[in-house]
């Protein structure tokens, strides 16, 4: 029975477009997952093998699973792969935070010690400066006293020098002494002796005054020398205490800057730890949501697979009936041919018995087509016929054909002569589909199917081997441009490799 839709089937239905978009998302997430899954192996080779296995598992999901389910599965796997790293990041952030808090505390203590040292150095500088000022004042007073002592010494020395010069030049006592000794009034001997003692005392006093003045001058000079030495020492101490105060100020300033840096680092570490905590929480929330979404997608997948199995059973029923009818028709043709041959042979025998000549009109010999099929598409086989482990649904499933990858829009050819028995949109996941019945071959009724086409080129009627019947697409239950090519023997799916 030929099935043709009453209206043209859209070449790019809305649902296939969504699946096409979803396919891009699946591939994008696939790349992210395979680059971020943590490797549990001990060597580069083991890590590569593990990554290759991950890629193979994900590719299998993409090939044999609906786009929505594949996207949900890959997204969940990506989230699960990121969770350990997020946990490690949180642990590291907390460790950094602990270290930053300790560093901040140490920096604050260092700053406090530096400030105290600065204050002590400043106090020492001020004390030494005060002592220096006092020493300078004493030095000034000693300098002034030395000048007075020098004047007094000079005066005493001048008086002594004058007395000595007078005695030396005249060979006699000074006029004052002569005046005392040569008084005109009568004196007693005792009085003259007393006057002589006075004259002698005048010279001795002059000498004593010079000695006292010289002694005081030397004492003042010694004191001044000591004070000058003290001033020099104090000036050195002032310079040293100033340098120490400056160094302490620099140390305190540096310690303050380090404390500020440590404080900022602690704030940053606290923010990073909070961000890591939020990221981990977001991932856990996403994991929960994605797990729920995957559960929903699994249910949808099961429903679609059930619909696909129901469609396959209906198709098998149709094909079995067509095979039965085809076999019955062939049997009838064989019976009619055999009857024709028997009748003609009987006529020929009767003619021979009657002495007549009769040439029997025998039917031509039956030509049976037992040859294989041609390739429906020049492309790359990405998945062959056979059982596949479904990593999401966790069970073995039959992949009932060949997946041949090629660019969307590439022509698809009839694998052999036959009759189009169905063409158009298949809502059970095959998208745009063409079924071609090739009749009885090798004793079975052979039907080929061409699925996920972007558009149909031949809707009904006979087709010849190599005739374009459609174009590669990604419609229906598909995640990429490819042709799903299937073969059915008496309604049962079989491996196309046995026919190609």
C-alpha cells in the first residue's frame, strides 16, 4: 500500500530544528566534559585511555539516544565531574583563608611592635637632644668663664711683670717700698721691720694672684674640654638616635603596609571562600535539578522508544502481510506457469499421438533476483548493526541498521530496484522516511528504509537502483546529519552488511 501525505511534508519541521540546536549543545557540552572529567589513572597513558573511554561512552549516548536525553545526561555528567574540583577549590580557599587570617594577625603584632620601637627610638632621640642642648649651654658658660679667667690672669700677670721689671731695672725696691722705708718721721726699729714685711708681702701677693688666675684658667679649660667632648659624644648619639628613629619609622610604616596587605588578602580569601562555597552549592543544586530533569527525560525516552517499538511492530505486521501476499502471488504465478507447461505438454503429446505436429507455447523461464544492494550513500559508517549498551537507560538495545554520516543535503540513492511503499514524516522518531519494497530476493521479501532525511525526493511508484530518493538530514530522533539505513527480511530487521 502506498502512503502519501495529503499535503506536502515540511522539509525542516519545527521539532527537527530543535533537535539540531540541541545537537550543537550536546557536542559543546561533550567537549567540555571530556576535557574536565578528572582522571583517576596514575600515568599519562592511563589518563588518555580513560579519556578515550569517556569519549566513546558519550558518543554512544549521542548516537543511540534522543537529543534531549543526551543533553540532560551529558549536562549532569559535566556537573558531576565538576563537583570534586569545586570541593577541592573550597578546601583550598578555606586553607588560604586560615593562613591569611594568621598572616594578618602576625602582621598586626609586627606593626604594634614596630610602633612601640618607633616610639622608644623617638623618646631616646628627644632625651639625647635635650642632654645635648644642656651640654651646649654648659659649654657656652664655660667658654664665657674661660674668657673671664683669661682676662683676670692677664691682669695679674701684667701687675707681676711690672713689679718685677721695676725691681730689676733699679736694683731697689719700688717707689712705694722706698716711701715706706724712708719716712722722715722717727720710727722705731719695730715699725721699720713691719714696713719691710709689708713691702715683701706686696710682691708675694702679686705672684699668688698670677698663680691663682692661672690655676683657675686651667681648671676652666679642662672643664671646657670635657664639656666639648661630651657635646661631640652627644652629637654622635643624636645622629645615631635620629637614624634609629628613622629606621624604626620606616619599619613601622612597612609593617603597617604589610598589615594592610594582609588584611586585604584576608578579605579576598574570605570572599574567595564564600564564592567557592556558593559555587559548590550551585553545582549541588544544579546536580539535583539535572538529576530530576534526567529522570523526566528518561521517562520521555522510554515513551518514545515504546512508540518506536509499536511502530516497528506495526511495520513488521505490514511487511509480513506484504511478504505473505508476495509469496502467495509468486506461488500462484508458479502454479499457473506449471499448469501452462503441463497443458502445452499435453497438447504436444496428443498431437504426436494423432500424427500431427504441435509446437508448445511454453512460458519464459523465471528470472530470480538474488543480487545484493548498492550503497545508498557515499559517507562514513559511524555505527553498525548490533546490540548497544544504553548508558542512560542501563540496558542493552538493538541498533537495527547502519548510521552513515554525511553532510546534510547529500543525495541518498535507492539501494536496488523496487517500489516505494511509504514516504513522508514518521512521528515515531525516524523523521522524514522512505521505505522501498524490493520484492522476493534470496527467498525473502526485502525492504530497505532510509531515515532522518532532510526532504523526500521520491514519494511513490517504482524506483531504479541509484535513483535519488531523498537527501541526508537530521530530522526526527537524531542528533546529527546522517542516514539510518535499515533492511528488513519478511518484516524482521536484519544486518544490512549481509546485503551490501
